[in-house]
């Protein structure tokens, strides 16, 4: 029996795909990584930006608790993007040095099999489109466990350990994700 592969595309992606079309993946930065980089590069000084947000609110009026909560949420969101960026850079460095034959998380597309599709639908909270895809010309493919894609303030050595396990395919049947670069064809759009 042929394995079925699916890609979940966020609706906010600029280049919406069309069923029947073919796409080559792996020659440029993907949307996931591009969004992280652009988000972080917009905020040159995370600490200064955060301080000025608080100071501006204090000078404008007496802050209510809800305003502090808004500022705290903004700062947490910005910090999360920086942590993602650090994590992705560490993962890419480990891949390049120890697993150069595997696809880059910065340029790949994420796929899943039918058995993991429901799991990923619960993990991706944005509006989405689900495509069944055919791997026409796989350049590289890697099955890994997303359980190692953690996003917290871990020491670099822990991120490196997670990356090593991720790239070696350890526990790849748990929270399984497939990284792919090569040529795909969109077979159909699936409704959930």
C-alpha cells in the first residue's frame, strides 16, 4: 500500500497553492523560518523596546492591570520569536555539521502521514488548508519527532541535545513530522 502524505498550509501564507500544481521545495527559505527572522529583525532591541512600551504607558496615564497584561503578552510573544530563532539556528548548525544529507528546517516543507494527520490538525491553531501531496522527486526526506522542538529558555547544550536526537530520528514515531525537499504535486485539498 502506498503511503499517503499531507501538508497543512496556514491560510495566511502569501503564495496559496492550487490542486494539480507542482512545486519545488528546498531552494529558498520557507515561510515558517522567514516569519521568525522577519519578526526578530523588526525588533532590534528587545529589552529597549519592552522598556519603552512600559514607560510610554506610565507617562500617558495610570496603567490598569489589563494594560500591564497586554504589555506582558506583547513582550512574551516577542521573546518566543527570539527563542524560536535561537532554537532553529542551533538545529541548523547541528544538521550542517553532523547530518548534512538531511533537509534543512529552514528550507523544507513539513509533511505528515495519514496516521498523524489528526495530531497535527490539533497542533496548528491558525486557519489552514490540508493538501494530500505526491512526492514526485524527493531530494531529501527525514522523519523526526517534534517532541524535541521545544520552545523555552533552555541552555544551549540542551537545545544541542534535542537537535542531536531530532536529526538522528530518535523516537520518530512520537509526534512524527516529515521534513521534505524536492518536487511535490498537490493531489487534492482535504476538508476536515
